[in-house]
C-alpha cells in the first residue's frame, strides 16, 4: 500500500472515530506525517498510533491530534499558543487552521528539527520559542486558543490566565499515565468553565528549558 493510500485510510478511520470537523480532517490530510516520523518508523507514519521521537518524547496518535484540534474550535482569524512543539507535526496541522501559531519547546534539538520541517512545508505563520512552556508566552498574551501537548499534573492556572475572554484551552491533566484526561477550559464571565473529555496518555509537562549541551 502506498503512503497516499495509507493516509486516506487513516483519515477515514479518524472520521469514524469522531473527528468530524472537515477543516481538521483536511489539515491532517495535507500535512505529510512521514516527514516528522523517525526513519525506523516510516512504515507506521499513517498508522493511528503514537511513535517515539528524539529526547524521549513522542509524536502523538493522529486520533488525539484530530480530537484535540477539533476541540480548539479553530478559526482562520485566530491565534493559538501551542505548549510542546515536539516533532512539529501538531504545529503543522495548526498552521493550516489558524492565522498565527506560537509554539514553545523546551528541547532545543527538537525545536531545531521542527523548525526545519515547518520551513520545508512553508509554514510561514508560525513563531517558535525555546523555553519553559509552563510559563506560557506572557509577552504575546492573551490568546484566543491554547493547546497543551503534554500532561500537566494539575490544571495549569498560569496558562489559563493567558486566555482571552471567551478563549479555549485544551490540556491533558493527570499525574499518572493511567489517569490523564483531556480538559476543555473556557474563559467566561471572569472565571473558567472546565469540561472533562477523553482519557489519554501523554508525556509529562515539565518546567524549565533543557540546557544546551556544551
């Protein structure tokens, strides 16, 4: 089976599993996931599974990428903050759906690789930062949308505070791999409304940037 056929099969699988927003499905179809997957796993690039990447991180399962992106309620006039660039795959999907993407990664090597791939795909509407994602990006706040791609041990109030009025944050929360849930947090009437969605398994959200090797 060709990569193109595998991609079509994956998109159909995501639709059956609940990713119904055609804009999100189209964005996933346009982004070549194989560019973000390490060489030994190329044959699994369009399987609906998470895969290991450098720095003991993972590229998320396509279904989770689709569901979390859909929950963001994307819009071409909106800006989005992504916490955890990782391979850059989720970033590339967001670039198809938002006016501007701000993304933070604590591993400099990961960020360099992601930047190279995003440039190759002509994702010119992305701004990157190597730093501590738990701090958010206060200089660019408030954000209409925030997406966190690592599991916070508890609800990250510091990030929620960077939401605009009516803004939405999608974040996995849970201190145990077996007890993590996606939450949809909406800023309304000076407070926050939290909705628990799907159970997931993410790498932990860790404070601090990783020092560059000398």
